[in-house]
């Protein structure tokens, strides 16, 4: 949904989160997912997201 995307983008873009990452966040929110396996440390700046580094 475009409105959900734009709302999320507005909330997180100042954290260095771009369009593709916002799409991930919207999908996670809709699915009730709070954990994300990624190298992208910018996601740690987002409240409610637990980032799991695949190397550690």
C-alpha cells in the first residue's frame, strides 16, 4: 500500500533508511515480524526491530 510506504518512509528516512529498506520494514510490520538478519546496521536505529548480524 502506497500510503503505508510513504508513512514509514517519512518516519525512518532520517535514519539513513532508503526506499528498498522501507519496503522491507512495511512487509515486516504487516507480517508481525520484529527480527531481521542483515549486515545493514542502519536497521538498529529503528525502534522495535531486532537486528541479527549473520556473521556474529
